[in-house]
């Protein structure tokens, strides 16, 4: 039964694959909870520094930070592309890279140029294949994003914007909605819009005092805005990592279920093949016995 042996080999292969995907699903479920906790823990800091920065920038209207001004007439847009270092997470990277491609083509169609900073191996490889100039990159971030690994690559683009070499900077990442839903998001990071720093009435009442700047207002406001931008980038990476683990868990569960279905189908085929072989052997035996007795 050469055919039966081949089918048994395939069943064994599918069973091994099912064990691997099941283990990866369980690992991703554990990492997903930690990534979600890390993502939620970063949100209060980002909200608080936004409130303080908004109040400080409005309390000193005579100074306008370069982060809030147009970058110049360079007609060059920068993209900070956040992706994963590893694959096997469904269409997570495909969706955000498709959105980035559409935005870049839109900028290029208007006569502009694009530059990029890649955070994650998948985005770096895509940008190199797409022919986009990559100013800097950060890869192999691990399971927990570390701000010191992100500051360097991001500062390259911030300095280019302040120097007037970039008109705008866009932050591209996957926003975590829930375990089953993650949405690609492209939002303008620079120049900082007034809507980003808008305060509610309650926040305006909460921060109702004046400030004394030391050494001076430009230094304090620029430093706070830098920290605010870094917080936005860190939050986007944390959101992307939570989305990655959720997408990988769902993808591995689907792979495990598909492997189980294939195992059932091949077992049915094996049993039918085995039954047909046994029936054929019995028919030959009966036919041979009848020929001898006849």
C-alpha cells in the first residue's frame, strides 16, 4: 500500500504542523495580554504631557515652536513606518504597507518626494524594495519597545523637519481596536496641528496658572514638544506590538483549525483507500479459490 503509506506521511506532517501552530497561538495569547497592558500603561503619560504642552504653548503665544510651523518649501514628506520584525501575523503588515504605498503615490503624484524611517524589519525590507530613501531604521525591538532605541532614528527626521528639509512628517502604524480588529492608520505627526493640542474646558480650568520659564520659553517648549512627539511614536509602536500579537494569535488559531480539518479529510481518504485495497484483496482471494475449485 504505497498510496496508504504516502497518506500516513502527510497526516503525520499535518499533525506536527498543528502542534507548532497551537504552541505559537498560546505564546501569542500570553504576549498579547502583556502588550495590551504595556499599551494601556503608556496612554496616561501621553495624555498628561499633551495637556501640559498644550497649556504651555498657549500660555506663551509670542513664541511658535518650529515643530508647529511648516517645514519649508522642500516639497519632501517624511514617513515613519512602524511594522513588525517577524511574520506569521496575517495581513497586519500588508494592510499598513498598502496604505503607506497609497499615501506615498499621492505625494509623488503632486510633485513631491518621499523619505522614510523604518521601525521593524518588514517595513525596512518593503521600503528598500519600493526604492524609498531610508534615512534610518530600528529593528529587532523585541517584545517590549524601548524608547532609547526609537529616539535616534526618529530624531533624524525631526531634525530634518526643523531644518526645513521636510514639509511634513507622517506616522504610519496599526492601531489596536480589539483582539479581532486592528486598523492601519496614517496620521500627520509634524507640523503639530492645533487640534492635537486642543484643550477641553475642564483641562483649561485645571491648568489655570502662569509659568516662569527657565532658562527661557523656547527651550522649555521645544523640549516638551520633543518629549510629546517621542511619546506619540512610542505609543504607536506599543499599539503596533499589541496588534501584532493579536493578529498572530488569530492567524495561528486559523492555521491550527485548518490543519485539523486537513487531518480529518486525509484520514477519511486513507480509510477509503485502505478499505478499497482490502476489498480488492478479498475479491482476488475469492476469485482464485473459485478458479481452483472449478
